[in-house]
């Protein structure tokens, strides 16, 4: 059975995705969530209602709205509905501590916050950190007095909203932490999010080909580009998106088996948990075509095990929030269980993506020379929200974006990541910045000074470790320091372990020598990323 090719010209904005597929395939399922199916026709109609409900609330084009919760089909209704009337969706990680969530809501100046059941208990505490209380809408019923999302949506008209949207308008604002400790809002336009994915769809790469019978598993958190972006890609290509409330390795096998998943995006730490399930070797994986993975390289032994069990193609994805996700891919044909040198590569640039390696002054370096990875493409964000200096430090006047990763290009154009220029730690696909963790620990009454580093971890890739110099007379108490940090930041950012030292190593200008602290834990490894 042949199908008409998708006309990407008709989808320059996110709202057009719902409109186009509603015209072409109205009865096909767009989203499936816990027994609730939404067709493309219903998605188009409901996103109009969301747009009109936002307008009725006084939300104007360019204003931010926030979502704090686990994954839901209704999140994607909000995302595409906001896109139709020009509001900017700002999803916030549900695991963040109330002060962290409040900072993002306040920074985004969101007048309206949609919350999932997992954060209902924190809503009042979060509001206490805000100067202006936003209106709160609850996504699901429960023991609360907030208005409910479905009733709020259904009270509005399903007519097309009377707002003109340009591809250059901002559609999504994703917060990414930085070396300064305060999260920055990366502004992503419709064009950023869709133009590169259109180029990829038209390039004829088998791992990136989508058909109307494809089923995508959306299991990564929507507060990340890996969740929102992956969900968007499937819908853009007219595929059915099976939305998992959260990543549960026990349920992934059920999704593959029951929902006939053909493509999914995961992180290696998650794949390891899934493939080690006792029933992983009993499931029928015949519908599964490709597994995309990212956030960290895949250990060779794990790749061998996954290739044997899943029997599908693997494609590594490298990118960042500021590039709308994937800008580099390692194709399935380079995934060799024999372990060729290329298996250590992040991969090749996506269609339309330029890469170069630069030194500190910004000069381009020759092949096989380690420097900072810079990238230029239509997927690069216009900048950080209300932070012109941070934007200028990240993107130069020619449009090249500094990634903060150290690496090199070989003669064939393959990118190899060597280390991180910044001190960022990636643990189970979550980015953790030492500055943020250090400021959470510094208030502990026994701590004189602290440095936070990432150390190798077999399960999560890296684990957060605090190295602490105590105040005179204080007794080492790792559990107390970890518990203290957890009251101030999300649990995944808090240290998993604490080591004690008389004084932190510093250079002549007083800067902490993190490399010296990290070295004993990484000794004997070829690279300083895991």
C-alpha cells in the first residue's frame, strides 16, 4: 500500500502540524495515553480550543505559559494550542524543588501554570517563592480546588484562533542550567524546531524515514528537548505517539509489545535497565525498527547485548537544548558489535548542520585536534530569554554556537567528544552543573568549602560527588550533607557520595582545580565522559 508523501511546505509552524494531518488523515491516531486515543482531527479541534481558552485568559502573543508535570497527551495539546495563538510553552521538570520551579516561573513571567498530580502537593510551597501568583490549572482531578484542564479547554470555542503566527516566532522555552547556577531559558522558534527536521526527513536516511504505520514511544521527560522534541518529530511525520507518563523500564517492554512501537528515543542508562529485565528475552521485537539514544555514548558491551536482544538498528544522537536536540548522528551501519574505532564517535552532522572545532580565540583547528565544538544550522536558538550577554557568549555574529564540549573531527568529518569544556555532569541523561549543587551545599553549618565533580557510574553514566573541606572541629557526616542538599535542589542533582579533604586544590588565581579532583576517579579511561 503506497501513501502520499508528506507535504512539509504546509507545516511551517507547530500549529500547522495539527491542521495538516487533520486534513490528510483525520481518523488516524495522533496520541495514545493510558487508554485515551486522540485522532489528528480531535487534536486539531482541541488545540483550537486551547488557543481560544488562553486568549480568553488574557494571554497574549509572546507571553510564556508553564507546565509542571510528568508526560501527558494533554501536554502536547497545550503545546500545539499555545503555538496556534503565539504563547510560548515553558515546560518545567517535575522533580525540581519548589524554589527551583518558582525561579523558572518567575523568570518566564508566566501568568498561567498547568500542573500534574505529582506536583499538586508542592504548588502552594512553590507559590510562596513568587512575587506574583500565577493562575493554576490542574491537569487531572484530585484532592484540590484548582480548575480542571479538560473543563477549562472545553469551555472555549474550537474555531481557528484569530492570530497570525510566523515561523520565526518563539514556540518553546526550555530551561537549561549553566555554570553560573541559575537556569537560562533557551528560546526555540517554530523554524528552529521544524526546518532542520524537515531537511532530515527529506534526506532519505533509513533510520529517519517515517511512515503512517510507525508508532513512536515518547518516554523521555517533556521538560527536556528529548521529550518535547521527540514527541514533536513523530507528529510532524504523521506517526502515532504513545506517550508514557514517565520512564518505567518495566513498562517499556509492555509498550513495545502491546502498542507495537517501531521507534523510540532513550538514554543508555535506561536501555541498560530495559534489556536486563528477565522478560526482555521473551518479548516480540519484530515491529521495532530503530532505537535512537543520546546524552552519553553507549558502552560496547551494552550495545552488543541490546543488538542481540532487540534485533533492531541503533542510531546515536548528539545535540543540546540550544540546538533543538540532534545535530550529529552516528548511523546504524557504524554500530559494529566488534567495536570499531568509529563506535567511539558521536557521528556525522545532520543535513544542513555545519561543525567546526575552535580554540579559545575562536580560530578553526585542523582535523584530529581537540578544541571546543561549534555548530551552525537552522536549529540554533535565537538566544537566551532576557540574557543578551549570555547569548553573545554562546553564539557569535556569524551564527556559530559554542557547545561547551571539547572534541575533534577526523578526516571523514566524524565528531568525537573528548571532554566537556564546562564542568557539567550528565547523570542518567540529566544535566547537573556543579555551581548549582555547590551553592546548595555551602549553607550547611559544617561546610567550609565544597567542589562538586562527576565520577564514572556503571548505571547512570556519571554520579554526582561532593568533595568537602570541613570547618574546624566539625565531624564528617556525608548523610547530613546529602540530606541538606536535597531540601534545596532536586534529588537527582544532590550528591550521591561525599569525600572529605583538608583543603581544595587551587591554582595561583584561586580557581578550584576540578581536573585534579576528578583525576583519581577517571584514571585509566580514554575519555572524561562516560
